[in-house]
C-alpha cells in the first residue's frame, strides 16, 4: 500500500506541475495576442481552470460562432 501512496504522490505532483506550465503558456499566449482580456477567479487556484473574459464579446455571440465552426 505504501508503494501506491508514494507513486500517487509523485504522479500528482508531476501532473500539477504539467498543468501549471500549460496554464501559464495559455494565459501568456492569449495576453500577448489579444487585447482587453481579464482573468477571472483566483489566480492562485487550480491551474487547470482558466476563466477569461474578453471585452466587447458577448457570450451568446461566442457560442453561436463556435456552433457555426463545428459545421
């Protein structure tokens, strides 16, 4: 049982580090390319949950554009 606990702890730490790097890369890339973006939520919260708001973009319009792009 101790092996699995040690394995899980190491895997969890690596996963968290990986998700943190991906999250930072995503946020940095969007910040560099898009103006008027606000990050919502706790910046020290779980890095796998990135919540952004884009000025001048309505949520309903964005959803409709995503639906059209699926076609």
